[in-house]
C-alpha cells in the first residue's frame, strides 16, 4: 500500500522501463540492473499486475493488441497500478520502499505501452535494448515452439499454435501464416512502434543499450547506463554473465545459423525496421562501452 494514505503514484521518482522486442535479453539486463543500490523492483515481469486493471486487458479492448496509449492512463488506472506495484516492490536487500523511490520495470509487452507510461509518470525514463535481429528471431521462434511463453492460449479467432509473446496490432492478419513470418511481423511491428514512441520522448529520458556490447563489456556498459539513469553502481561484474532465468537453451552468437535459411527468408520483412533500430542505437553512442 502507499503507506501514508496519499497518492501512490506521486511516490514514484523517475521510474525506469526497459523497452525492447521479446527475447532481446531484457531479463538479463533486468537481473543485472536490479542490483543497483536504491533501486526497487518486483523481481518479476508484471503481466498480471498490469492487465488486471480494468480496461487494460486485451479482452476489454476487443482483443486488439497489448498497445496502450496516453488516453488509457486515466488517474484511476494509474493510481491502481501504482498501488499494485507498491505491494510487490523491494530493493536488492529485500527492503520495502520508503518515501519517494526509483523503480525498475521490465515486462516485454511494455514495448507497446511507452505512451501509457509516459503519461502515467512524465518523468519516467526508458532504456531501449537492441539485439541482432537474426538472433532475436531465432529466439522468438524457439519461445513459440517451447510452449513456455503462451500469453493468450485461448485467443479468439486464432488458429494453430497457441499465441505466444506480446500481442501486436494486426495480429489477425497473421492467421495461417508460417511461424517464421508471424515472428518476423511481431518483431517488425513492435520495433517500429517502439521507435515511433521513443522519438517523442524528451531528451535525456531515453537510453540505448546494445545486447552484444553488454555481453562483450558488461561492466563499462552497465556503469555507463547506471550513470545516465542517475543511479549509483557498486557491483563488480565478471567477464562472463550468468544465464537469465528465461533462457531456453545455451545462447550463442551464431546459434541462429541452425535455422539460417528460415531466418534469411524473412529478413526482408524486418529489414527496414532493423535499419531504423540500428540507426537509433548508433545515435546514442555515448552510452556504449568504448
């Protein structure tokens, strides 16, 4: 609860949201960044917490998608969401937040909710995480096949393998398409929406991280990111980062080549969005490791 009986929403100071396409390494980044002193997290993804708010579940919106905009951020919904977060938040030592505090949130569906969180907390900060599109598509396909990421198994009107990962606008047009194409459309639609939304956010509130650089130089990348977010950092990171809790199989830079022909066949679908994404990240080079 809010503790003092006042507004829970107002206790959030510059909340940080990790934004990316599914299977881009956000769980790894989240698990690293939650070690920052004075930072509070729910220690898990907040799918249920967000979607239990009336009007925010896709079924309440004719199953359109996971997209949320500023119009959805009514005072009542945001306050309910803030109180829901407060119920679960703790820092790295397990302490509950006191007074105003910093929160880190990572839920893949939030890639389609940037305007919502921007309206809910106008001082919020966003971290865009980019991973090589070929690696990401391979991992997304693996997630679909695994059955562990079925977000809407009873999606009305959807035929075939249970819907997995985030629900993108235009999903109905993907009915009956091959899995590789479904995943490519998911990636491209999500990436274009992320970039459209983040370009409207004020300077200084958007940071970019390259997944490849995070793996190659974890300490410099995380130190730079923490500093850009106004956070302290006092943890030592080794050269080899641990596997995240959502890892399905041992990652590898060239693992996608196991299905290279399948991936290359759908690259035209993602090419334009990928070029945009790489240019967006490139423009944020000050946050990269040297």
